[in-house]
């Protein structure tokens, strides 16, 4: 009669074999015989792996040596050539004296599990590639708005900032944004959409943002994924179209006032001529000249914005140019009780540039500085200082004030079209045009500012004008 344990051994669903110290199979169950055939007088490595010698790492050998159970993962070959992945466990079989006489090896078919693991790994890799290569910015954030994961596009445009707050990286803020779509997704578990302005390595960008919750194993929201697409070109086109309407409206009102001034001047001129009143005629003519100059400056500003404008360069005196500008701005500064001073080094003499353009650049910057002093109510006195210096290659003009100053976000947007920190009082054209004029002269404007301390505009201009205009000037001189 068959012993019950023998029946259990035969019925085990895995591969079971008993091996002696030479790794010869001395017993095997039905599943083993069905898949590997006759085992008598054969070694396990011959049957399992069709090898001519023992495996380099053998759990049976390890059990014989230390008397402990061991396990490993192996790939074995069945009679029909089918390869099967198995997880193998070994345990010693001892005699009455406690000596190890044989080792029981039990192997479980895990081929399906290995196949599933491979499929999961491939799926994870595909999702990882999709996450990395998708052409938008993706970040994964926790409940504290810390960035815990980011894709390649995000890292290339904003840097690798894992563990940092999203509002620090996207907007250089010190605190959470007032209306945060990520926070809303954490609160209600819904997808949210918003449009934001962020600061990347290459500059300011308009982005369209979508946020979606990511659930953890417990079904609760563990993270939120934020996806942002750069729509700056679209918004720039839209801004240009909107700007045309804004320009038409503002210019119409401005020209209407200037035309009224021209009418008044023309009336004085005409009546002065009729009455032979020279004083009246001169007064009217000055009114006409003043309003014509204002119209000219307005048109130049519009041209700088609307299209490229050729520089009309000539040799100019920096000292004289700044004095002209100060004469223009002095009345406004005096009315606001802002002291304006001018310091120039003796060696700063001449510069080849467009005088009308540079005049517009300096007036725009000076008006910004005076306005910054006007809105600052914390200091008893305010001043704007212009300093000019030079090297053989370039001229530097610094305009500094002790006004309200700017935070980082405002500094980064200061030269953007139609951006104004003055609310309804500003047009957002002044600094944009000033920067455009500096670049047209192959120069630059560097902005340094701190809130409540003040602002410095550092203008750097080469001694010669742009290459194109230099050639034009040479041609004119030769003619």
C-alpha cells in the first residue's frame, strides 16, 4: 500500500526531485516526469538544463554544504524544447543520525509571472518615454506643492529642481499663487485649466496649464500632475492684434489734443499776421513747433513698436544730449519734488548714434524713475541721478532712483510689451521702446532693482552705431 506522503509527493503541482551528493536524481514526482521524462541514473543538470557539468551556482550544492534551505530563479528546458522559468527551493533530508543524505528540490513554474513582469516593465518604459518626450512641460507635485518628478522638457527649460516649490521655479515667487490649479485638483479631485505667465531659462512664457489628480494605492489623491504648453507665439500674435486697436485708440486721443494745440497756435499766428503783432505771431509759432515736435515723438514711438526703423546716426555730444533730456524732464520732476542731478566724466565726449532715438530712450527711462519716486510714500526725499562714463569702445549711462523699486517678477517683465506696474496710469510702451532702441544701437539695458530701495538702469552703447548704419554714414561722408 502506497504511503500517504508518497501520494502527496506525487500530486504536488510543481517539479519535485530528490538528489544525492553527486546531484543524481533518485526520486521525482509525476509533474517532473511528465515534463522532463526518464530521470534514472541521470544528473539534475542533464535533465533540467541539458548541460554536461554542474551549474556554477547550485542551490542543491549550497544546501549540502551548509545544511540550510536555499532558493534561486532558473530557466529549465522540457522534453518538448519549451523553456520554463522556475523559482527553486531546496531543503536537506537527514537520516536518524542527523546527517544530510539527500536534498529535496522543489521548483514552481513562474513563466506566466515572468511574462507579466516583462510586459509591465515594457509598459512602464513606454510610459516613461512618453512622459520624457512629450513636447510640453510636465511636473508631478505633492500636497505641499513640491516638485517630485519632472520630464525632460521641464528640466531643459526650468532646470532640475526636484524638491523645490512649483511657484518658486515657475514664477520666482516666495509664496503660493492666489488661484493655484494644482491646489484645486487636490481639493476636489477634478481636472482644472488655467493660463499662466512663467519665467523659463529663455525668458517669460505664456503657458496653458492642465492639472489632473494621481491616486495612490489607497484610492486617495497622492500627487497632482501639471501639464503646461507654451502658447507664447499665439499670445504674441493676439497681443499684436489687440495692440493695434489700443494704439489706434490712444493715438487718436493724443492726436486730437495735439491738433487742438496746433489750431490754437495757428490761430495766434494768423491773427498776429493780420494785426501785424509780431509777439503774438512768435507765441503762436512756438505753440505750433512744440505740438509738431510732440507729434513727431509720438509717431517715432509708434514706428519703433510697429516696424523696424532705420537709424539716422550722427556724431553727438553725450553731455549736450543729456542736458536736453533733463530740460524736458525737469518741469515734471520739480512738480513732484524729485531732485534730478547729472554727473559726467570729463573723457565722455562724443558718440555716433541716432540723437532722436537716444533722446526717446533716455526720456522713457527718466520718466519711469521719476514715476517710481512719485508712488513711493516711505521716503522723505527722492532723487534721480544720471551718471555717464566711457571706455574706448563704449559709453555707459546709469540712471538711478530711490523710488519704490521692483520685485523679481516685475524686473523680468519690465521690458515686455504693454507690461506696466503703474496700473491704468501706464501704457507699457516706454521701457519696451527704450530696450528696442538700445538693441538697435547694438547696445543693452541692464536693470537692477530691489523693492523699497530703488532702481538702476545701466545703458551700454558702443561708440559706433550699428554696422549697417555705419556703412550708410561712410557712404554719405564720401558723397
